[in-house]
């Protein structure tokens, strides 16, 4: 089958009953049986590097091949509210997670995760490690040798010693879990994927518990989609010596005047469901003057507010919790892509800890007066350091005649094919979920699956005998899109026509939204080895 021409041809191979074969990258003759793991001292505390805890951790990207990945799975979960669902399309498929900051095996000598098979007919799996050039490192390890392959209806914990891969201490840029049975599997759920020092058997850090409507930006780990865009200082996101709650905090150490801890997200966040920004902060010594400012979807700063007017500046005596109305910040009912905490001093200041950063949806009873600072001086300084690339600048939802917003449409050919597949696979009553996840070789990639569970933020579009489900985050990149099914001499499969796309990778399953092509390629690492497109 051709691999170009239709965006969905590879992503939807499983639904179309097609078989796309990719040669397994496992080394021939790799038959390692790892040695028994050493006993762990109970008194020591583990250092943990999150990969997936409630979402992909900052800096990690999905580079899977011959499969689709849903990082928003709400059931089942091992802990928290989300797990990662992986749907391989046949033998040799791989779940691959990549970081531009290689993992040091001397600091984190163990890889840990939990897994559960989607159905009793489980597959066989091996774990592989990749180095800086995305070349396989050492040997692969079968899960059968470290606790058995995942089973249905039960979470199994896996702990793999990196020394057993015989990588000679080489830094790890990616790791993959590869289906090796030769006939494929129904898929696997994963949760709490971490690298760890192995100094204790303590569970991985759990993010700050969410209410039904709050959006956690940082709670032990950065929330899904948030990235570090700080300037004028060093931000450490796994500081464990002190924190307001949980097991971690952010430590920001300014190295120059007006240094800023800046948290960036693409696509932007619609603030209409939220009423306030809440966070905790503590100075490492004395009292430090700080302010907070939001940036809109065009990466333009809004209203800079001094924390001194909301209970006082951060002090070293204890964590102070700040609750600031979005109306004061000029960020109510807007689309924002950046939250920035900035030093208000023109000289370097002592480090400050930040924790429990969230957008609150609960009604607030009283607020202090609305204090404001002029932006002239700060904006001029900030422009010197910030990344000014605006992802999806000017993006707006497509509209049909009469001004009614269009979520997503589906052609009659696609409806008929989906109905045939629902009947063939015995899933009458299921819905068709369409989603977008970060990663791939152009910044974003599509996913499609049958689902019998709905999430709180799902858009629901009736398509006759089934509904189309689109989660809130994916909806921002799919407004106005059309699902079609094409049957031609060049091959058969579903295709997506998305008005928000300006570029796709050669594989067709990864894309760049409007006006942010170059930035998406930079964040995704380009169409490198192992991204699944074969180019």
C-alpha cells in the first residue's frame, strides 16, 4: 500500500482491516534473560524522572510506529485520572517515547511502568533502548522475562535494570515497547512510566489531585502539553527538598534581572471555564518581589500583577498560596498560551519555589482590589528573551452559513464504512473517537478508535447509528475537519481533510497546524529515525 496521499491511511489501518507491516527493529539473536534485581534499601528515597504520569511529562514526545496512541485514556487507570492507551496495527508495531534531553543511566538506572492488556488475547513484547542518533542500544529485553507479558483486567508493574540492556552507560534518548508475536495484539494500557534511581520501592510521584473542573498546570509534574519556556534563570521541575504538597516543586533561580519562570502551552487554553489562577510560592531567603502575567494566543503579554497586592511577596518562612482572578489578569474568556512568573527586580534574586499551579473553575466569593502595573518596561525586557514564535496565531474556528460553528463532518462513504466495521468487529453501540496527540514528525498526529466511554469534555456529533467523540483538547485542532473514506487504485482507507493544517509529514499521519510549521518541527525533532513514517 502506498504510504502517501491520504492522511489516515496508516493511522486507520487497523480499522480498515488492512495490514501494514514494518520490520521489527529487534536485533537478531537478542535472547538476554536479565539478572535478578538487587534488594532495595527501605530507608532510602528514590529519585524519579517522570515520562508519563497523567500525561506525557515535559520534553517527552510520542514517536511510535505502525500504531496509534491515546494519552487521554480515562478507563482503566492505575492511579490518577488518565492512562496511555496503545493500539498496535500488527506484529512489529512499537510504542516509542522520545526526549531531546537524554536520560543518564548512572542517575536513573531503572525503567519502571505499569501495564494492562486490553483483551485476554495478549501479545508478546520486548523493550528496546535508543541512543542519541536513534540507533538501538545493547540488547532488547522480553517482558516475559521480567514478570510476564501484560494480562487483561489487572495492572502489572515492570522494573527493568538498564544495566541488563548492556548499554555501557550510554545516554538514552528513546525507549520502545515492541509487539513481537508476529500476529499483533489488541493493545495495551500503560500508566506511571518513570525512570528511577531505584533507591526505594516507593511508587512514582502522583500529580496534584484534580477536581472535576480545575486544570492542573503543575502538580509534581507539568500537566500534559505544558512546556518550559523560561528565560533569565534556571528552572528545575523535580525539586524534592521542599514543596507545598505532594513530592516535588519547581525551583526557579534567576541569573539576571527580570528573570522569569514561563510555562507555555500549544494549543492555547480557553479560559472561559475558569475563574482564577492559584499557586503556592516560597522564597529561599528573605522576601522576593514577583509578578505574574498571562500571554494571549498571539504570545502578547496581558496585565502584569505584583504578588505583593495579593497577600504579600513570597517569603522564606513558609509557602504562601495565591488566588488571583483571571479578570484581574486580563485573561478571562480568552485563549492563553503562557503563564509567566517574573522577578520585579533588575538584579538577580534568590531562588523561589513554585507548586500546585492550577486554573480554578470553582466560584470565588471575594477578591482583593484590582492592582495593575504598566507593561511598558517589562514588555521591552521580556521581548529580549522570549521565543516570539506564535503557534496558531490568528487561528479561528471555521463557520458555516448563518454563523453556526462546525465541529467535524463525515461523508456518507465514511459513515457506511464505519457502520460495516462496527458490525464486523462486534462493537455495535460504540462511538468513533477522533483525537490529536502531540508528537510525530510534524508536531501533531491523528488517532482514531472505537470507544464505549465518554469523557467530561467530549464534543459529541451524531452520525446516525454512532456518534463521533472529540475530546476538548483535540477539538481545537479539528474544527471544520471532514472524515472521508476513499477506495481507489492507489489504495483504500480513511482520510482527514483538515482546514487547520498547513503541512504534513511524508507519512501522512503527522501534521503542522496553521502558521506554526517550523516550530512544530523543532519541538518534535523532525522526521527522524523511529518516527514511524519511514522517511
